[in-house]
C-alpha cells in the first residue's frame, strides 16, 4: 500500500486539530525545536490513533537554514521529548550533499550522515530511518553500504553498535524543490530526475520499503510511487494554500486568489470537484461547493484554512488513485502517460525513468528465477 504522510508545522492548530481527521499519517519537522527543544514536550500524545514521522531537518542544512548540524544525540533528545510510539518513523539527522560540491566533500558528508545514523540507531533502535545520499552510482551504493555496516566508519566513542545489519526501510531525498535547487544554476531538473531514477534502480531490490522525502508535489509523489516508493511526505497542500491555489483531483493546481500563479479555476474543474465532493474524507462535504469557494477565496487566515484542508484531502485522494495501480506498474505507466498528455515536462520525465524501470524489473526477475 502507498501512503502519504502529510507534512505539518508543529505549532499550527490546523495541523494539530483538523488534518488529523483527514489522514492517520502525519509528518513533523523538528527543525524549529533545535532552538527550543522543550516547547512541545509530550507532543505525540495528541495523535493517539496516528502514525507519525519526525523529520530531523536535514534539508534545512542543505539550503543553509541550519548552518552547523547539531549533535545527533541532540536530535535523539528532541525526539524523546516529543514522544514517539513503536510504529512511528524517526528520520535520522542527515547531511545532504549538493552535486556542485567536490567529490571528496560529498563523500565526507555521506560518511558523516552514516555515522549519525548509527549513533541514533544505537539510542533509538531500528525505528530510525537512514537516508541514502549521493549523486553517482558509486556514492549512492556507498551510502547504502555504510548504513548497513558501521564497521566501515570511524565511529570513535559515539556508539557501541557493531556488525552488519542491512536496513529493510530506507529514506531517500528527492531534491525536487524548484525554488531552491533549480534557481541560480545550482542544479538542473534533468540531473535531479536522473539521480532519483538511479537511486530507485539501486534500492528497489535491496530494501523492502522506500520513504521518498521531499516529494510534496503531487506529480513527484506519483512518480515516486511508480518508481517503487511505499511512503512519501507531502507539504504542497500547505504551500499551494499560501499561494491561494487549490488542488483538483487528477488535474493539478488552480488559482482562486488575486494572482494567477497557476491556471484559473474553471467550470470544468468545478464539475470534477463535484465528483469527489461527497467523499468521506472531505471535511467540507456538508456545505455547498459555492459556499466553500467563497470562503476559500478570502485572502486571510480563514481562506488559508479552507484551501489547506481541501488540498490535504485531495492529496489523500491522489494516494487512493496511486493505490489503484500499486501492483501493476505497467497500468500505472499508461495512466500517468495519459494524465500528463498535455504536460510535456512530466511526460518526458516519465519516459526517462521507464526504460530503466523495465530493465530493473527484468534483472530482479532473472536473479530470483536463476539464483
């Protein structure tokens, strides 16, 4: 089953009260808590019927928001103060390398990330998800190997954990964040998706479950699920709401505010909304669509609330669509090809990953058949 963890802000009552009724799977970044670790002590008690993922804030290090990474034991301390349950996921404190860095610097960050992972596993056990990093096949394979074999890392006094234990669950950063990585010549779109494709090619037959991080865009989510991810986080429902846009199932974003940051909402879009309006997860199913849109178009906190919850709901609708094809990647490919019929960028990305996916499936089949 494919699952989306809706990414939330710990301090936002929309996340804490309303979104939990839409999804049992929630994700929270602890990045703000490095400055005030006790502010939300016992936070986990709010979500008694949920599965929670804590994100350590590694991406904030990548974009420069965290200048110096904390001690991984400090991350462990915050996780413990928030509280967690056996079924939760705790993302390791990691140090994502940009491709623009020299090779030796990328390798250094990969090794330190693996070291941090083993420190946290020693404290918290196998609920910690290691994050695979790298931009070449050699780097990605090294990263995975180091997560399984701490004896290949100089651990010093960090941990007493020894021995090779290959993780059955792995997290993988997508880096599909347009405003951060595509601008200023840092990294090209094609390079991002080639790397994502290569990573899945390496990991699909090595681990049972892959958690795609940063796949908040619904198109990225579908691509990740097609490539073999079991879990994906999603913050786009909030970001789109901030831009006064709403999601239309199987279509994409539509502007309903004063600025046209996406295509404008049309009557045809409203017809599609009506098809899903009575869905049991829709928090607004008891009101008329016209009433919802009137409230959602407001340029204030009320408007944000209605847009955000609607977008969170549509994200879970997209999760349902993905699960219709969970065991049939060929049908999933045909569905996505049709869905992106008028979107040349995503059709080209899909075709880029298709050839290696088919080859990977064949390789796995031959290995299992003739081993």
